[in-house]
């Protein structure tokens, strides 16, 4: 059992509280089997709203998966209380925005997609449905008459 944190780094322009919004937010990951080292070819997503039973009545996890190669049953859990916003003061620094509890299934890559939200740093203007697939996003804040943006989005995984 190990905990792995996903750290985000981005340059924020006039924006704060960038966050994964809602129980249906999709964390797109590539997952590796800790037993045989097989990595998923396709992006797989984890959502807080999903739950699957662990065999032998040991509770549940966000995702339970049998490895195609070695048939080991592995699981991974989103630790909901670890989900944190990325704020203006975090700009250009790595910050852990979520932690995963891994039982044999380890995230090795992350692709930010749709479903992020943020707000104007000064104005509090809400920006919803932010898609970070291109690693860059920009818009205009009517209240402050300023451009807002999220640029150079990158990530890394850390052991917690």
C-alpha cells in the first residue's frame, strides 16, 4: 500500500483556486501494474463517484482492475480529503493537488482534460468548464477588464 501525490505546476495570470470540480471530475491517468510493470496503453479515468468492491470483502476502491498480463487484482483510490486547489500564490511552483492510495496500481502519467474551475484572483469571477488538455487556457475577466490565463501546465508524481 502506498500513497502517491499528483503535483501540478502552472503559471497563473490573474486567476486563483484552480481546482478539480465535482464528484464526476475525471482524473485521466496511465496506470502501471506494480507486480509485472505493465502500463495501460489507453488513458483511464478515476472519478470520486465511482466505487468497486475489493474481493474478499475488504471494502472498496475507486478502481479495481485485473492486470491483463499477470492477472493480479490491483486497486487505486482517490483520497477525496487530499484534493486541493492550485492558488495564485502557488503559481510556477509544484503543489500536490490530489493523493492516490495505491494497491498494486500506480499512476505513471497524467493528462489534464476538462472539468477544472477557477476564479479571478481579484474579482472572484467564476470560470467553469476549463479544459487544460492543451496545457494552456485563457479567457477574459469582464469585471477587471483583464485577460486571465493558465499556462505551461505540467505535473509530476511524488511518494507521500
